[in-house]
């Protein structure tokens, strides 16, 4: 079992704080396993007794009677220990209508520390905020980072691990299926179809599944490219599938709500504001791209961008695509430690490619850190203050 250190540390930081801890993320990214790891740590390292912990997964049939909020509350309340702190874990809480009423009732108890998980488009960040106003903290979880994945293969080189990481998926259970491509494909198909059929089609009442899937495949084929809703609509219409921009937009919103797709908006670096036109989209997992598109050739630079984008999100940065006059900076990352700029490229050994990648960063005249991440194994160097860093080392450092 891979220890999800970054998330465990966040949970430990909020332990016993008067906040509901909500862990969100795509299905099968490891939320339930994280709760198991955390409970184990509470018992083995924090001196918490097993009887102080209640753990309920609302997707399991044995808890079907608890899908009514008052029954859920009564079940938990009847098992609380009066003179000790109680640690309550409820998986897939959105399956219980009006769950917030049970959560509120538990939250106001001084001897309860409450942890919830949610993974589908029934419940988005905005709805958490509405239902649990000011009483919660959201911890967004992702599938395995490259560092976490590599910990399962400590004797394998970074480039070889990276190739497998892309092709076999970053979803945790894919490690158990390593080397069995057909089984991995079936596993990813199960995740994808559950998200599409259960989380999107059922919850969003979408009737035309084929057009939704065409939209998903279009995005998967264009990760890292500047894209507009109208362009997607026009392209699909020209291919013989007439579909309105508003419909495309609703499909993309549904894919984002289910954490399968992420959007990076453009940011005017000089004007310091987000722009309303043209965005980039990235998938939660590159293995899903191979599932959707088969062996269709991919731009390895765009794939690498996708990995870097997700890693920046894991590190709690707000990430956008930079615009500097007529030039584009791959990522503007804003965090508690300030703003950083990133260019991402497979290689910059060719002088013309190096010049192309340096140009947008050189056009920025503030003093924030600037980086070029590449697969090149060259000595660390800098160009006018722009640091060149090997992307594998950067990912493994995280």
C-alpha cells in the first residue's frame, strides 16, 4: 500500500480542528484507502482506540439503510463514546440526500471529528460551500503522483518508470495489474464508464451519450492545446455531428464536475487578469487518454504538460496559462510562496527550440522565479535567471 504522505499530512494538520474535513477527487483515486491509512495512523501512532472510530462507506450494500440522513445520524450517534473523542469517517457522502443535516448534527458535538469523501458530480465545491457554509475544509485528492508511483518501483530508472506511468495509468490499482495491458484497459474502462454512466449521464440527465463521449475524445486528443467551445462545436459539426456550443459547454462542465477533466484559463501576465477566451484542458490520467483514443499518436510535449499541470495542482498552486503580448507561457503558478512561471518541453538541446522556449519567459519583466522543465539530463544551468531543471528530478522532489 503506497503511503499518500501529502494527503496524510494535510489530514493530520486538521485533526481535532472544529472543521468538517471533506476529501474530494475522481473515483478510484484512493480516497477510501487514504482514510484507512489515516485510521491506522490514529490507532498505531496517536493512541486512539478502535472503538473511537466509526467508518461507513455509503456505496456498500450493507449500509443501504443509512442513505436516509436521519437514519445515518441516529446510527452514528448511538455508537458515540461520551467521554472520548470520536473519529467519524463517511465515504461517498453525496449518496445520502440531505446529508448535510446529519453532518451538521455531528459537527456541533464537541466530541466528534468528522471526515467525509465525495467523488461525483452530484456534489461540487460550490455545493459543499452552500450546504456546509464556513464549516468545512476541502482536500482535493488526485491519482498517484509520479513520485508516489515510483516508490513502487525503486530500482527502475526514472525514464522507464515515467513511460510505464503514462501507459499503464496513475490510478493506484493499476500497479497491481502492471504488465497486463488488456486488464489495465478493462480496469480503466470500468472507471471511465462508471463516471460517464453513473456520475454524469444519470446525475446530469444527459440523453445523448454518444455526443458526450465524442466531446470527451476530442478533449483527450487536444490536451494542452488552446481550445474554444465554438471550435469543438465547429469541428464536430464539420465531421457530420451537429452539436451546439451550449451543449458542448454543458458536457465539459459535467466532465469537470466529475474530476476527470481540468481547465486552465489564460492569464494576462502584464494586466494581471484572467482572459475570457481560449482555454486549455487536461485529463486526470494519461492512461485514460490511451483508453479513449487507443494507440493514436500523441504529442509527447503536450502529455508532459499534462503531468506538470496536475503536479502543480497537487502542490496547491492555482494554475493558468500565461499570455505575454503575443507569446504564451505554459503555466503561471500562484501559491502561498508567490508566483512562478514554467515552460515545459521534451528537450531544448536544439538551439532553435531553446530560443523558442526562452522567449516568453524573457518577455516577463518581474522578479518571480522562472523555470524550463525538460527531459534533458544536462547539468543544472540558467539563462538570464531562467533555471533549466530536469522534469523527472522536479517531479520526484515533490
